[in-house]
């Protein structure tokens, strides 16, 4: 279990690092000389833009699905979503 967690963390760090370095490349070469049609720098910038849109859409879908799942799970338990935690609701015996 611990090795899976480490591998997932390393993969996440590598993905973030790749995105940051790609963004840095795009920023550094955004004012460079463009050769016109078939420019490799423009191709990389366009690929980075497509990737960032794809990742944003995937993150929105995952966040929406997890929020919906959490709301449905709480609803199935029969509890109100915003219940007050009181000694009575927790069934705590208050004796001296």
C-alpha cells in the first residue's frame, strides 16, 4: 500500500513538473521568430493549450462526480446535510 502511494505521488509530481516546464517553454518562446507554417514552437504552444483545456475539463468532471457522489452518499444515510452536532443528536449521556 505504501509503495502505491509513493508511486502515485511521484507520478503526480512528474505530471505537474511537465506542465510547468511546458508552460515555461511557451512563455520563453512566445515572442520568438516564427517561421510561419509548420513552426515547431507554435506547434508546441498549440499542443500545450490543447492539453491544458483537456486537463481542465477532466478536473471539472472528476470534481463534479466526487461532489455528487458525496451528496448522494449522505442522502442515502438519511442524515440532513447540515445537521447540528449536539449532545442529544450524538446520544451522549450527560451524567454527573
